[in-house]
C-alpha cells in the first residue's frame, strides 16, 4: 500500500530516527539541511512547508521570489503574508537568491518559490545553468535549515509554444539538480505529503 509520510515535527520518533541514521546534527546545515517541497498549483505545498518551521526557533526568513504585476497577484501575496503570521521576516528577492540565502545567516529559511525565480531569470534572459549552480553553492554554504518550495509543471500535456516548453524543460532540470543533493524531497498532492527521498 502507501508508504509512511515522514515528519520533522518535534517529538516525532520517525523523524528523529531518520536524522540519526543520516548522521544529521541537531542544527541542520548545507545540503543535509535542505528540504525540497514540490507540488502542483493549490496542492497545499506552501502550507505544508510553512508548517515545518515551528520546530526551529523564530524568527524565520521567508524569501519571496514573486513580483506582483497585477491586482490578483498582489492579493495572493497579501493572503500568504496574513497566513504566515508572527515569527516571519519577509525578504523579497526575485533574482539573486544566492545572496539572499547568504544574508540569512543561521536563520531558518523558506524559499517560495523556485518556479517564480526561474520565470524571473528567463524573462530577464539570465543564464539558467549559471544561476542554478550559484543557488546550489549557496545552499551548500547554509548554516541553518532551508525549505525550498516549487511547482511541479511537467505532468501535463506538452505546451503549444516554444517559451512554455522551454520553461517546462528548465523547471524539470532545475528540480532534478536540487533534488539530487538535498536531504529530503516531499511531493504534496491534495494537501497530502508523500516522501520521495
């Protein structure tokens, strides 16, 4: 049947056993301190990611990659901020995620989301491969926990235009690069988290 969903909730024996087995210290750092949360639109991935943070001492850093260009996106941003509540320090960084991660020092960090970051890079005609390597290097330098959120966009039909196809491909390659090295990967569907790694 299904596998048991892992959790980093305080007092969760399964989480503690997994961390001990992996040799992870109490303060997670580097790629072993990274949790990658994937899911489709309205899958519950952001809420799941946010709910991981009470196990770590506040304040927590929220690295927002969204650039609201219209009223609807502005309302979405306001909704996300209200839901997070106290304990969060928001940093808006649409492009230079590596510098923002370095600037967060030991603070637990939530990056939401990598697909919006990728969109910003593509629209600005940045080198995606170089930016991805810079992101991975910054994650390796981290001295605190990091949770990365991204949209899984490769499970639908082949897009009908070249830009959308390129975005789908770049997102897939980015996700593979991140998932390969991080400690945990969780896929969220209909609000239900499934352990992938």
